[in-house]
C-alpha cells in the first residue's frame, strides 16, 4: 500500500558516500523537502557529513518510518537490495543512484515496488537525453559514455595515490580506472532502454576526435543492424554522455542550418552529469508525475561479469568485486554466459579452483554466501532463460 506523502517531502537517504553526503546537504537547504535521516553502516562520527550527526541512524526501520521516499546510493548490491526491499515493505518509493545494484537486482526489485534510477549519473542522463532526442524525431543508434582514461589493471599504489588526491575511496577510484563502473552503467542503459551490445566488454572506440568517435560507433551499429550501448575513450573529449542518431533525409538541410552537420549521423550531447545535484528533480518527477526515468527492465539481457585481473589461487577470498584489485567488470550477454557471476555479487566469496588472468568467473568457481541479492539474481536468470528477443526489422 502506497504511503500518504506529507506536504513537505521527507527524504530518507541510504549511504554516506559522496552522493549521500552531497544530497543530504542539498535537501537540508530546500523549502519543499526535509531530510528525515541518513542510514549508515559507519560507526562513530562522520566528520564530512555536512549535516547534523543526529540525522544518522543504523536502523533501517527508523529511517523508513519517518520518510516519504528513500534515495539509495551505496554501490553495494547485496546491502542495497535488502534495504530497498525493506522500503517496499513500508510502501515507500525508491530513487537510486546505484547502477551497481540496478544491474544485479533492479529487475527483480521493480516487480516488488516503485523504483527508478535518478538523473545525474551517466545512465540517468542518457535516459533523459533520449526523451529529448526521440521527441525531436531522431532515430538513435548509439547511447554513449565518454571515458578519458582506462587502465584495466592499475597498481594498488596508483589507486591509493589517486583516491587520496581526488577524494574517492579506494574501491571507487579503482572501479572508475579499470572500467568496471562504465561497463555497469552501459549495461543499465542497455537493459533499461532495450539496447544491445556489439561484443563482450563493449567496443570502446579510442579517438582524439569526439564527433569522429561517436560517428564511428554509429557506423558499427548500423552495420550490425543494432541500437547499441557503448563508449569512446578520449582524453581530448569533454565529460558527459552522447547519442549518435540519424534523422529523415528530407530534413537534412534544416539540420545543417542549425549547425548539426551534413548527416547522415548526428551527435547529440549532454556536457555534464552532476550526480546528486540532479536527484531532487528526479524525486519530484516520480512523486508528482509517476515518472520512472530508468530501471533495469523487466527481463534484462545484459549483465556485468567478473574478469580476473591476475592469476588467482584456489582458496583465496575475493572480499569485494567492484573496485577490487582481483577482478574487473565486463558487460556481456546473459544468454551467452548464463553461468557467469555478476561482479556485484562477489562479496566475501572463496575460489574453489585456480583462475587464470583474463578468465570469466562462474558460479562453479566459487563458494558464495546466501543473500537476498543472490536469490533475486537467480530469479531474474530463470526468467531470462525463457525470454525471446524481439526480431528487429
């Protein structure tokens, strides 16, 4: 049963990372919203919280009882799945900035309650840009992310240095650097909008020319007769997200007039993704207009598997998959690798055999603890096994 929402929206936040802390500061200053609490697993004082420590709680039920809507951003699919399921038991809608969780359990969760990914991170920004592009009559071919730098196996020393320099946790800076975060983001937009991927790990077209790279991916998509999720690697390109699209030939002259080029490919671009700054608008769109900006789809076809960065010995423990020094993530088609372990489920798992560098880790390779997230994934996998992809004409 949906909870009655108070006049001043009471926002409960789950997570005290950069997104959660930033959003708490924003909400505390708004006249139409009130911060009801911040759920954390950290013990003691959080010096950089930005709001009064009294907002902190370690009790999910306490947060749910005092909130009209919950915003989740933890990067931990196992924990987030439990909290979101609890929110649904309280009749609360959930907004996430948590692609890590969405690609593992989002489809299962979307059948149990109201959940949407927020605008502000790359998947949400692409979903919002898509609405604009389609309304203008464009036919998208590529939904693209922009990565300035990629090192699939960075050293611990480098990651510690850059984490401290940029103010990120070790796991966050590692997942950015080795491409895991990007692969997860592009898997989410693929599932949410019904897109395809060209190959495992995506193409990742490397270029010094933003438009050239975007159009090259457009050519690949057209050749494959697919609408794809992918990315470019370019130090020279600005941050943001892009869509490569075509349009009706008889409107080419008008598009050229508006500085869109000669066609047949057109580049539509959002120059920033402002993360938590954009979450309040997603909250209002959900509450006032029932807008589900993006979710992981009812029957996802893309997942993110775990690739060993180095040789791993039987008996060793992978404490955390996303942002670890042992594995990195690659987007893949579930039907091609149904036995793979989603990287978001790798939490305190033990290897049963030696795994060589570059191998995809499967469920046969590990001992994995039970969790609600694991149950959710098995349910999603069972549904995917009977899913038939629509034939594109």
